[in-house]
């Protein structure tokens, strides 16, 4: 058995043993500095280098180049976590391919050794290899063409209610709240009264200034600071540290977490609606709003009532939006027109 065959067998068998045997053991739910997927990959690389050195196989440069390229593909496809998008995988593999090519073309002698089996296959010196290549290439092209032209039928779009209708009342921590007319207790009087806004009692800003951005209102800003602390302790993992729905865990959710910067989210809603949604999370949604696919937990199980209100207060303050007000205020504003 020549060294090329030995090398291929050891590569394949070693990969199977590592991937199906050691990989599950090295990827626990709570990885450590020693037991984790990246240490596992280093062990696999050391194995590939080790058996070549111990057995003195000295495989041809073409086999070495293929092994290096496959190691990169294996890392980006199976080891790297969280998984990367397909477009990013292509980008990384293009760079890895360039690096591999620089490795196999490091000097004229090495590159000539790499080219040798390719040239011999093309000119017919390796007859069996030439027959296999010349038959398989048209078949692969035909298969790729067929797959690209084959009509595909997308599954129906999943319809869901973006903002489900809230119930008339909700119970949080054993206390019932009537959502109609319910206001944030930390947005009152000199801090930021709903009614103290523009002409006609609306919540419009006066001369381009939002009253809830006034840093001189110390009690209001204290509540915002406390709400921001709670947000960054619990919510930014999904909703992002810029409240744009791009937190570190957001990629695993479909649909993605709400983007509070977008004018189609909290800018359209009353704070009482957010109080209900945050308190009940995805499990507390009414049946008529399904399928919702919301992964948000019921925060009433983790936060106090006043903490929920302060988080909502912070979200509006950070994004610069003002919450929608209740119908009687809208009617009053409309009466001025």
C-alpha cells in the first residue's frame, strides 16, 4: 500500500472518528476553556499533522493542498458557532482557497509537483483517471443545470397578526389591569405627562422638542436609567444593544426580535399594549393571533411590575419615539383642526 492510499485512509477514518466520536463530547451545553469545539478542532489538526510525521508519509503536495482546503471547509461548516450565512461561507472559503493556492505555489518546484498529476491526466498518461474525469464532469454540469432549472414550489406564506388585539384586562402578579386608559406610572406630571404636549392636548412635541428627553427632570431620568439597566441585563441579547432587533441571539429566531428603532413597532403602540406584551410574552398571546412564533418569554415571571414599566419607558426614551395616546386625546386633537 503506497503512502497516498495510507494518507487518504487515515484522513477519512480519522475525520469520522473525531466528528462522530469526539465532537459530541467536546461540545457540551456549557463549554469550558478545555472542553469546547475550538480545542476539538485543534486536536483534529494535530492528528492530521501527527500521523504524517510519525509514519513519514510525505504525501504529494496535491493531497496536502486538498487536506488543507477541506480543513477550512470543515471548520466553517461544522465547527464555527454560531453558524454563518451561506454568502459569508463563500467569502471565507474564497479567501481560504487563495491561501491554499499560495501554499501549493510557494516555489516553482512545489507548483510543478502539484501540476504534474493534472497534466498527466489531461494528456492521457493516467488513462483511468482521465476516463473518470471526462465522464463525471459532464454529468456534474448536467446535474447542476437540471437542479437550477427545475421548478420549485414555495410553501405558502405564513400569515400572522403583527400587532394582535390586546384583551380588555390583563392580570400581572395577581393584580388585574384595564388596558384601556392604563398609563405608565413613571411618565407623569413634571416628568412627561401624556397630555402636556402640543396644541389641543395631543402628545406632539412643542417646537421640535420632546419633553421626555429633558435631562433636567431628575426623577424621570432616574426611572429611565433603572429601565436601561434592566434592559441590558435581560433584553439586549435579542433586541440588541441599539434596540434594533439585532442582538447576539437574534439570528436563531424567525421572525427576528422586534426592531424598536423602526417606526412600525413601538412608535405605533400605546405603552399599555407594551405592558401586556412584555408581561405575557409569546405564551400569553390570544388564540386569534396565532401563528405568532414569538420566542419572548413572559417577563412577569422574572421582573416586577414597576421594572416592566421602567423598561418600556427606557425603550421610548432611547429610540426617540413617543407612545401613542388614547382615543379621547386623539379626538381632542382632531377637534382643533
